[in-house]
């Protein structure tokens, strides 16, 4: 509850650079936010926005369960690579595999 008596209901990690590039601080923050001993926000109300760092998404599934928002910008590797340089290292097929694996590991139906 804030000073204005408003309850924080949702949290989104985005807009401060790639959250998964700051993996340890971000996962610690998520644990604090979702811990009953601290803020007790449901993990279903926490969203992490990412450009799609597949190896970090794979690792994330072993640490926290949050919703993911992925900035695709394009549905073809050729165009996405022009718009988002990360796609040259991590193509859409690898990203798709990681997202499906994340969904399976965290048992989230709506991603």
C-alpha cells in the first residue's frame, strides 16, 4: 500500500534496458515482490518484457514464474535481424523453442 493508500496490483519489468541482461537483480526483485513475507504480489501479476534472450529465458524458468512479453517486431528472421540485431544471434526458431519450454516448465497456459 502506497502513501496514497493505493495498492500495487501489477508490476512490469521493461523500459530500463533488457531485464534479462540484469538477471540476478531482476530475479531477486521478483522474489521480493512475490514473496508472502514481503509484498505478496501474485506471480501472475508480474510481467517481464524482453527482446527474446532465449538462453536467459531457459534459465529464468528455473528461478521464477512470471508472464513474458516478447518484442518480436517482425515474424521473419530476415526482417527481424534488420530491426533487432539480437536476432542475428538468437533466431526466431530458438526463441520459439525457449518460449515453449518456459511455458511447459512454468505450466502457464496463456503466454
